[in-house]
């Protein structure tokens, strides 16, 4: 009995060291992800697109199309769809950006009740600022941060978007042509996967399931985009294709995407459609469509295989939104799906699989 103390103390120290190492590893990974966004984001996007195009490339290969030809056709299809979308949406989007100040003034005029409270808060803030300026001793140097112009910000974002797109297309082509077996080798590096001796089977399962999931979600979001386009056109919003496309893209972000879309469509409807009661039909119908999609259509079509815990999904979205902003929120759920498939296939990851899975609605059985 006296020997239990020395044996327990090292185990506790090892457990504490393990927790400390894990926390430090999380901070290091988060720092690397945030600092290396310009390099890591194109890699993640290209990887997800390679999974999406995996099935079409194999279908073409079975019909004796060489991989370079199939990859070229996939890139031409993707580039054509993106170019067509930009050509159709650039003009209405720029028109709405030019009209944004006027539209905001109209919205402010319709929300006079809210405006009064906001004005009171603004005047109070101005008085507090004046008081702080009076209390400053003479000779105090005021530091004023020079703000960058909107044109400079737009140019920087456009340059970053172009460079990211070029990297994604080049890396995607290389993955589609020369990436056979790469996922298998990466899985063997994961803890608990090499011992199974079935990394190739796991890689095939990931490619099949994630590709099926991405195709299914893309089809569902495309259908939602068409539905929102029809609703906004029926209500009378100008440029209904713009709002439908926005709805389809935002729906890749669960929870927050629908809320943002309903808010934007509601603001546009109130500034574009009369009377206000008829204008509110647009955000109301949009909200009903997203609720129907999220609570009925997607769970039935996708099934329990990709059912995720809503709490984990929400925290995961916030984390990736903080790391990579909008792009991070768009790639968050596909990445979580890849982790879910890995956790289901690797026995050592069973606790992670239980954590990610949607909780069962059945009450736990009581032991007598």
C-alpha cells in the first residue's frame, strides 16, 4: 500500500504535462492558421474541390479519358460557371453598391422610432468625448489614425482574391492529375490509422462520402437560390438573381448565413418595395425557406451519416470565422465533415466521433 503514492504521483504529472502540451499545441496551430491564411486557405479550398470532382474524374477515366484531360474539363467547367456568375451579377451588384447610401437613407427614414434612440446615444457619446478633451492638459499631442480609402481597400481585396483563385486552380489541377494516393499517405500519418492497415479503404470512404455530401449540399443550396430568386421576383425586388445567389452562398454557413441573408433581403425590400407590409413578405418567405431546408429537407436527404452536433457546429463556425473571416466560415463545415468521417472510421477516434455526432433524442436508459 505504501508504494501507491510514488506510482500515482508520476501518472498525475504525466497527465498534467499532457494537458499542458495539448493546450500549447492548440494555441500554436491557431497561430499558424491565422498567420498562414494566404497560403493555407488556397490549399484547403483546392483539397475540398478535389474531393468534389473526384467522382466525375473517375467516371471520365473509366471511359478512357486521360486524367489531364478530365482535370482540364473540370477546371474549364468550374471556371466557366464562375465567369458566368460574375458576368451576370457584377452589374447589379455594382449598381446596388452605388445606391447603398440612398437606400440606407430611405431605411433610416422608415425607422424613425429607432433613429430617435440612436441619436440620443450618439449625442451622449459626443458629450463624453468633449469632456475627455477638456480634461486633457495643454500641449497634449493628439494622435489621429489615418484611414485608408475605400478604393485602396477594394484593390487590396481584389488582388488577394485573384492570387488565391490562381493558386487554387493550379493546385486543384495538380491534385486531380497527380494526387492519386496522396490522401492515403496523409491518413497513415494520423495517430491510430497506421495500425489499422486499411488507410486506403478510409481514404476511399472519405473521398466517396465527402464528395457525395458536397454535391448534395451544393444541389440543395442551388435549389434554395432558385426559390429565393422566385420569391424576391414575386415580391418585386430588383435584381432577384443577385439575392438568390447570395442566399445560396450564405446557406453554406449554417445558422448565421440564413440570419445574415434575411437581414439583407429585409433591408433591401423595405427600401425598394411599397407598402412596407408587402415588402416584409420577402424576408418572411426567405426565413421560411431556410427553416424548411435546415429542419426538414437537409436532414432527410443527407441522413444521419453526416448529422453533426449543433453546438459543435456553431462553435466551429465561430472559430473559423475568427481565423479566416468569411472564407473560413465557408470551408468550416466541409472540413468538419472530413473529421467526422475520419472519426467514424478510426476506432481510436471514437470519442471524437461521439462528440461530433448529433445527440440522440431518446432518453438514456436507467440502470436498475
